[in-house]
C-alpha cells in the first residue's frame, strides 16, 4: 500500500483493528515539504 497514489485511497473503507467499519475515506491532507499524507478524513 505504501507505493500507491494518495488519491487512490479516496472512497476506500476504513476498518478498525477489531473489525468494525469506521467509514469511508473522504479526503486527505498532503504535507508538501516531503509529499506525505499527514491526515485522512473519514466522515
């Protein structure tokens, strides 16, 4: 998963370690100094 594009995770489900569905990835925040994803928003 580390090699995928950040835009590829939008719409994917977020599942907690205990198996519960938290929600779906709505948006991301990119830190431009190192081009890393710093936040994932799940409504």
